[in-house]
């Protein structure tokens, strides 16, 4: 069965679908390190902050249904980090493992490159093999693990940090 995935910039009408995908990740996974689902007011504020800062939110649509979203935003708040961004890629249950995440990730990598960003970072729960594979296949490399820095579902979580150089002029490959 052939599936056509369309990517487009998200708009306000997508926020309920984005909220549903986001809250499913909160309830069922260690992808988002918070215990309580959020409401539409929170997602609207998040979306408005992304738009105001010029950070994209992209949705993946299959048969007129939003099945995933991706974005990037600031990695750290200090100005010295302004050319480094952190990505987020989330898919609805039933749409994982079909290449949609890779398509979304490739699009936000392209958008970050076009925006002149230097590095994209992925902060991934160290046991999330699917996300680690997705990022490895997209050219990210693991650069470190911070042990037991989060907790969810009654257990301590390790954070794997991965990075992708977006602009390689003057990039010191030996340092990675």
C-alpha cells in the first residue's frame, strides 16, 4: 500500500492534532520528560513562541490527517548558543516506522541550514532505540550521555545527546 505524505508549515488549525500527538508521547513514552498532559492553551502558547522567534513547525499529513510534527528551537537560552538548535519530531501512534519521521527530520534540518544555524542537537532518552536510529540514519552522532538526569514512570532516565553539523565550513571533524 502506497502512502503519500505531505509536509507543510503548521497553522492554528493543526494545534488540536499536534496536542493529541504531544500528549500521547507524554502519556505513553519517555520521549517528553513531563508527567502531566498539556492543554490547548499551552500548545497555542508554544506555537506562538515558535512563530515569534522564527522557528518552524512542520506537520506531516496523510489523507488529510496530521500524523506527525517536527520543529526546532533554541538549545540553550544564552546568546552564545544562538546558532545551535534542538529538534523535536513526534508521530501519531500507528504512523511510526514508515519513514515519516525521517521525512520530517530532513525537512527541519534543511530549514535550519537555510536559516544559517550551525548545529542541530537531539536530546534523546538513552533507551529510545527508534529515535536514536532515526537520528543516526540522518547523520547525527552521539556526543555524550548524561546519567540519571530525569525521571519518569518511577525510574531514572539517561539523556543521550546527539548532534549534526549543519554548516561544515571550518568544522573540526576530529573534535567529534
